C-alpha cells in the first residue's frame, strides 16, 4: 500500500448546494485516476474538467 492509502480517513466537505467541495472533489478524482482503467480515467478527467468550467 502507498503512504497516501494508509493515511487517516477524513470526512469530505459538502457545500450547501449539495456539491462536494472543490478540494475534496479534486482529491477524490486524483485518487480514482490512480486505480481506474484508462476508459474510466478518461471519463473522470472529462467530468472533473466540466466541473471546473462551471466555476
């Protein structure tokens, strides 16, 4: 296991709109990119960049 996967779990912050806070969303996507297949990674990248465009 990598050092980051052994770190203490923490709660994610949710905005009043019901969206995951940008920092937590970015961290989650980055962690998923490390373990997902290339097809899923491409979709995660697309979705996270769409989120960035909205703000």
